[in-house]
C-alpha cells in the first residue's frame, strides 16, 4: 500500500515537472507595465548577432547600395522556443568613436559679422577596434522585460557603408531600412560584402526607437518616413532642426559649450566609416554640399537647412511620440522638442512630453517609458493614451515624480505684456504700464563681458536691463516668452542677445541651475523681415523684429525680480566682433510678453505695494 502511494507520488511529481519544463517563457505584464521575466534575465544565454541590412541608397558613390551594420541581442527562447518579440531599437553615429580635438578644429568666432572666415582644421576619426563598441544599457534595460534589442551604426560610421550627411535623407532612410528588414521587407546579410541572407524570424515587426541627443534625433528621422512597423518613439533631447541647432533667427550661433562649432565640424566628428571612402565623402558632402549650403556669412534659412529640419517632413509620421528634454539644455535647446511635440499633437498622434529642469539629456522615468512601449509595442491596453499629455519636473519635484499638466504650456498660463522704462546705465523698470515707455537707450557691444557679469552689474553701458518690482508672491512662468524689439545699429550688422533673468543673481555654492537664467534668445537684426532673407542695416535706421525666446516652465520665487536684459555679443554663443558697435533701443516700440499662470492678475497681485529694490 505504502509502495503504491509512493509510486503514485513519484508519477505525479514527474508529470508536474514535465508540464513545468514545457512551459514557455513569455512577457509578463502588471499594472500596465512589462515585468522582468527571469527566463529572459540571463545574459549568458542571450544571443548576439552582427549583420548588415541593405538600404535603398548609395551615399558613398561606390555603385553599390549601402549596407548598415546591425547588432541584435535577443533571448535564447526566440531561437529554441519559436518566441517572437517586439524590438527596442537605437541607432547612432558614435559607436565606433569620434574625432579628437585639435587647434583650429572649430570655426574662428572673433571677427565681424558677415566677414569671410579663414579655413579651419580638419580631423579624422580613428575607429575603435575591429568592431564598434556598442553600449549595453538598452540591452540590460529592455531585454529582461520581453524585448529584443537592436542597434545600428548610421551611414558612414563604424562598419556601416555610406557617408554621414548630418541630417540628410540617408540618415532617415537607413533606420527605415532596418525596420523594413525587421518586417521582412528588406534584405539582411551575414557579412558586409557577401550574398548569404539572414531574416528576422524572431520579430513581431513592432518597433520602438529611443536614444539621447544625436541618438534621439534618429528615431524622429525614421518616424518622418512613415515606415510601417515603427509604432512608438522616445527621443531624448533630440536635435530636430540643424538650423535651430547652429542658428537663431538668422544669427550664426554656437551650441552651448562648443563655441565655433558648425555642421561640418560635426561631420568630421562622426565620420568613422571606411578609410578608403573618406576622401570622396569629404569632397562631395563636407566640401561641396555643406560648404555651399551652410552659409556662415548671412546665417539665413535656406534649402540646405530646410532639408535638415524634421518639422518639414512630419506629414507621413504615424509613430506615438513621447518626448523628453531639459528646460536648461543650452546645447540642444528646448525648442527642438517643443516644435515637434506641438506639431504631432496637432496631427492627432498619441503624444506626451516630459520636461525637467536640468541640462542636456535626461530620459523620462522608466515607468513612463515602460508604459509607452508596453502599450504600443506589446499592444497591452494600459490607458496610457489618456494620461496627462505633459509631465513637468517642478523645482522641488523628484525626477521620477513629475507634475502632471493637461498640456504644455500650462493651460492656465496667458501672455502678460511688459513695457520698458528708461534707466540705463543702471536698471530701468519692467512694467505692465505702457505710458512710461518712452525715449531711446543705447548700449555698447563688448564681448569681453560675460552675460553673467552683465546681469550682475549695477552700472554698465554694455547692456540694458529692465526689472520688475520685487515679487511679493511666487510667479509661475509656463510657455514661450516673445519679444518685439525696435532697434538701430551703428554698423551694418549686429548681434542681438536677449535674456530673462531672476535677480538678485545667486552666486552661492548651493545655487541651482534654475536660480538665475529664466530663458534666452538670439537674433540677427538683418533678418527682421524673415529668417530666410537678410539685408545690411542702414546706420541709425530703426528696425522692428519679433521672435520667441526658449520654452520654459519655472517658478520665480518671492523676493526675486524678473529682469529683461538686452545686449549684443554673447561670448558663449555668438560671433565676437570688435567691441564698439552701438545698439540703440526704441523703448516706446519695444515690449516683451511673458506667459504667466493666472495672467496679468496673478502678476499684479505678486507685486502690489512693493517698490523696486534692485541694486
């Protein structure tokens, strides 16, 4: 009897074990998010594959269609259990290394506006190793959650064929080809030159793209092709227009931290492809197309720049968009995300934006990204499309716990118009009363003084400063400030720099990035009619120009003053002509609108019965 029971127990155990052994690993979801599956979480059993995908273009001119180098990492279950999974895909020009520094690498910026510039130094990339070093961060994040992770090197970089074009059509068509291959519509090969093909038999065909900076630009580039299968993108601090990266309202401007950089400098920085192809690529792309199109003489918007502005290419886009950017990113400035987010929303695409208060980079919280890809790649109905459209990290928020807005800008914000009252060379008033906005004031350009020094100066003729009364209550700014300025110059060309600042300037050790700069903008007065057409200024003649400053969402604390600072050359961003140019502002015709939550009533309440105390 006991032996029979024992035998029965062993049989049941074996059956249970057999059933368990036959259970296949599949993605698991809880509360609308993909969960780590232990069966996928063993790096020793991940399958790594290098392959090359054939594109539809020949950008290196060798008579053969370019092939992109692709790296695939997938769970073993996709090989031995027939499991198909969606794809998280990142593409980059950086995987094989970048060019080093050298004297004269950047354009010389100490010269008159519109003057012919001396040639700069070119450098070449020394490619790292026989195979590009590809980051494992996406693999480690997404593969255990039930995704396959794909990387590719962009054209003319690493082991990919082609030429880098820095925003040209091939940088959109290359990731499109990879997505087409993941859906069985393009050819993949096991070698760069060979004919043996390989298929993505493990792919569901649903692809999500993400990445930061240039790697965040490429998802948008791919999405603008309308490629089938690209369901969702999460660009982080993407460069959405190379004109807006290297120019501002007709002005030749450098990205923050890289004074003198232009699009041809970035080309040299990433050109890590075949050494034997580089001379031809340099001649055709850098020294012809870029040299003829980028126009450092006028800074005007033209066909070259229009072809590198993804806002112009959005009509075919279908992918769900989750944007992320920092309000204090002075490299790829926050307008880059806002302009695409706004257009995508107008098109009716599923759209969210996440803004934080820091600088370049910074993805949304993992929970947000997980929900986004879970919904659009796995098809799990988690109601993410009904979440708040904007998530803003307020000054006291944790990055993982942003404040939800129905929309960005905050729907409760409305523009408040401020007028300028004379006060140079000290500070004048910034007021909602236009009656005292009279006369003209002049500043003298001198790039030797930094914007920080000018904002803190009590007395100087190198800037004009206009300040509100001291705030009695906090003020919440949300959206884009816009300035209309009427000005004349003592020369045919002049830099125009406009800052909104919070005063007094905080120089303490514990000062935060949000303490001083509210927002900024730059312009070329020669482009007062259009960013596409400049004309020399007539000495002493006044010209009116209107332009937006960078998007922002910020609390200006009580005890502070909002200051409008107008100056000419900005030694961190603009060309630096010889000091001495005079810039005169017509106060009566100059005004700035600032988007304030609660509108004019909120502002008036915050300054009631308070006198100006700036010193």
